[in-house]
C-alpha cells in the first residue's frame, strides 16, 4: 500500500474502480502543471470518462498496465474521495454519522455548562 492517491486511466469506463475526479469535487491537484502535463501526454482531459482517482488504500486494485500518476490530496479531498468510492449503503451510513456528529457537536460541553449554571431539569438529559 502507498500513501499516495492515484489518477489513472481505465480501458473500460464502466468498470467500478475508483471515482471520476469530477464526482469527487474540486481537486487542487488537477490544476497543477504535473497533472496537466500527464493528461496531455495521455491524450486525456480532466473530464474524460476513462479518468479515475483512487484512494491510497485501494491502489493495490490498479491494473498493472494502467497509466497512473500519484497525486497529493488534502484531508478534505481524501474524505470526499473515500466517500464517493464507498459502496452506496456504506456512504449513506457515513452521511448519517457525519450529520449526527455535526448536530451533536459540543453537546456534552453544553450540558455540563448548563449543569454548572444550575439550569433546572438538565440532569435528566444527561
């Protein structure tokens, strides 16, 4: 396994390997000279249906003969890629967990502050 994500070209765009870069959202690396030069050398474009991006933990699935380029991704870009590459059921559960985390963020601190301030009935929420 490597720590790099990879841009690569598939022979069959219908194959379920990786995700099209456009489906992941804006990737900063797509504007770099290295990626632009690689795409030009491959006769490809950022919107080519054969172009895919694969997270580091899945690079072992790359076909040996696939044209590939290691790319740097930010933590947020990597999170979006993993989410997009996950099976639909797993992605849906991940969305629910992230939504719960967002709505429950700070809950314990808020309840602790309310208890310390003497807010009545708060003890039953804990």
